[in-house]
């Protein structure tokens, strides 16, 4: 098995796109993060990104990428591919804090890597990938979908930082929230729901795939929760994106939060697969 290693997101995508498209929904995070790095190399980190392609007899059998200090993100891998990739990481002194990917592959690779490094692999959290191509709108519309301008920057940065804390994202996400929120506002990649002229919830989107785009950064402040605002905003934003050239929208949910999983199903999102984040400690 051959493993190619590069730092160029454009080259990685050109080489791997046909493979990644086979399971586009499952790979929406890999494709989307690659797309974001193609547009802004330092979006996630000032360190060089790492892109890996695994081939067996000239055919791609798996991909992985990492934007340090974040976890290694992988596609579905065979046991043999996990073994070879773990060996490659050790041999080339590539330190990973953990693995994020399809459940079985993530656990297999994380355990192999941890064993070789004399560490322990521990499940950090479980996510589920959803997709939608037809929105079921809530019966009652309470607010209006808006794409905010810079006058809302401070509010959105505050909400974004709270989102990072609640989701237990790395410190790097907090540090880069202002920079990334400015870009989102400039590019129209963040939306809010306004009720009676007041912003009550936000949701973003990024990470274009061949036929869709991924929603994220869905957050409602505590004082506005339990009113259905996140559901309404997600439905309205999803519809907007479907109306503007996307066949699908994708999103990832935390499986430990049954409420979010339930509300997305009610507006038409369908389950695709589970992704686990497994840390090496």
C-alpha cells in the first residue's frame, strides 16, 4: 500500500475528489474542510495542513487530513489501511491528538496508533451525519432569516465563543473565532433568525461539496431557548441553500444531545452515518 503525503489542498482535492464523491455525505467533513483550506490556508491553523492519500494497486482506498492542532480526520478505512496508516504516522513522526471519522475506522486507527505510542485511546464524543434535500418547515413561522452585516460582529463573536465552550472545541477555535466570523460575515456564511427585530439564533454554513454544503455553528443563547428558534432557522437556511444551487445540505450533531437530533429529523434531515472522535492520551 502506498501513502502520499502533501500540504497542498488543491492538489489533494484534484487527486481524491472522485473517491470522496462516492460517499459524499459520509465524507462531507473531509471535502468541506479541504474546500475551506483551498480558499484560506490559515482558516483553522497557522501550521501546515497535512493531506494523506492511501492507494492499493493505483486505486485510492482511503484519505486523511489534519489541520493541527485538530484531530486527524479520516474516510472509511479497511483494517489493513488503518494498520498501514498508523505505521506511516509513527515512522514519519506525525503526532496526532486523536482521530475523527467513521466509527469502526476511527476506533481501529486510534487504538493502533495509541498502542504503538504506548498511549490509551479514549472516546471523546460521537457525532451523526445528516442530510436533507426537501425541507419540512415548522407550522408556525416566528421570525425572519437574515444575513448579518458587521454591525452584528461583536454579538456573533460572543455567541460563537459560547458555542465553542458548550461543544468543548479546542482552544484554537476560540482564539480564531473573531477572524473566522469576520470572514463569514463578509462571505455571507452566517445567518441569524430575527424575531420582532431582535436576533435570537444563529447558524452558519461552509465547506462546499460537489452537490451540497454543510451547516454548522447552530447556536441559540440560553435566554432564547425552548421556542423552536434553532429549528426554524435551520429549516429556513437549509431551504435558502437548496434554492441556490445545492442538491443537499449536510450537518453533524452531537449524539449526546437527543434534542438536536430530534429537531433536525422533524424538519426533514435524514441520518447518514456516525462519526466518532477518539483521543490518544
